[in-house]
């Protein structure tokens, strides 16, 4: 499974990498802010399915979710992103979070329609799960661990 690492901006850092899990794949992310955590997780998910390096941010589409707590929000939001990628065949180049709280997130997915000649499909992710879900904040920022069913 490829390892994805991100570091953006001078004052805000985010990072996401995959980890192997029996019959599944996981994302482990950290970021300075909750918004950046959502970006790292969404972009990490997209890289598992269709790596972003060959995707052009030619168009955009919205993705949003609301939930009772931040853990459920992560799962619901990532499933919204997954729907765009797997069902609507939208290849994602980047994710921009417009608004975020611990119970709601609104984002913009930048990308283009999937083109088999230019985009590589690596893994079919069936769903983002609650199994061993962890989302926390502390002095070092936000961390999350999410397992996806493949």
C-alpha cells in the first residue's frame, strides 16, 4: 500500500499516511487545526483510490456533513468524499474546507471527471467505518485514525 505524506504552508502543517489493517486500509492523520485534519484525511482517502498527482483541479463540487460528535463527523464527511470519488467518478486534486466545527463541515472538492487514460484507480474503498475510530485534540493539534473497508 503506498504511503502518502503531506506538508502544506509555512504556518499550518498537516500529514496523513495509510496503515495496513486485516482486509482493510487505514488513515492516520495529524494537523494543527480541525479544518486541516479534514483536508488531510480527505486527500489521503482520495490518494488511496485515485492518486491526486495526475488530477487537474478543473472543476469543483461541494461536500458537507453534520453529526453529533467529531468522530461521527469524520466518518460521515469521508463517506461523502468517497461517494464523489467512487460513485460519481470525480477524481479529486485537492480539498478546501470552507467551514468546520466539531459537528459540521463544508468543503469544496477540486478535480475533474475520472479519465481512465490519465487517472489510475488503485483501490476500491467500500466505506469509511467506525471500527477503531479515534479523533482527538491536544497540545500538538488534532489527530485521527480511521479504517476503511476495501
